[in-house]
C-alpha cells in the first residue's frame, strides 16, 4: 500500500514520485502490450466512439440500428428468399399478410425518414412460390389402401 502524501508536497509531485519508485522496483516491466501502440490514440477524434465500440464489443447486428421503414424495404427485397424456406401455402399467406400490414402501419406512421415502400403483391409472390415448389410425390394406390385401414390398438394386437 502506498504511503500518505506529505502535506508540503503538491499532488502532481507526489504522483511523479510514486511513478518513479514503481519504475525502480520494476513494476512496469514485462506488461502485456509493451511496445505496442495505443489504438485509441492513433484514431482521429470521433464523438460516437463509445457507441461504435459497444456495437463491436457486444456483436450487435448493425441492421438493428436502421429505421423501421428501411428495415421493411430490405425485408421486402428478400421476400422471395424468405418465402422459399416455407413449406405450406397458409404459412406463406400469413407471412405476406403480416408484412403488408407492417408496411401499411409504417406508411401511416411518418416519424423518421420517409422511405417509399409499397405493399407486396401477395398473389404474384404466391404464384412464384408455387412454381418454385417441386411436385408432391404420389404414393401407389396399394399403399394408400393399407394406410387407410384402421389401425388396431395395442390390446387388440395382443389378444388376437
């Protein structure tokens, strides 16, 4: 523990004495980063450095910082890719209806930048989705009759 500052010594002189004593004891030798430049000092002054550092450190997706209208426009551009991963027509219709609803809400709420975003043509996207889907594989009629027969319960199988 350091000793107390003498009353007749200034704060700056006291700090300088403490640093010189620590250097003599070798407390600054072999520190991590020795001989490497200080990264923040080489950069020009940026008033938003702390925000950028937080985003980088926490690995926040930079798209989360965009205004909602821009996010909707980007989502509209990727609608074919999103719909291609869906399996059922009802799922596609629900997604497109939700997207159009969010676009209409964004158009009515004009806070922030005005980005022209029109609604999605649901029928055109759905027709494209259907065209991109492979034809369903049909089972032979013999397999259908075996599947339609009522299955026996565990007790019926045990005692028959």
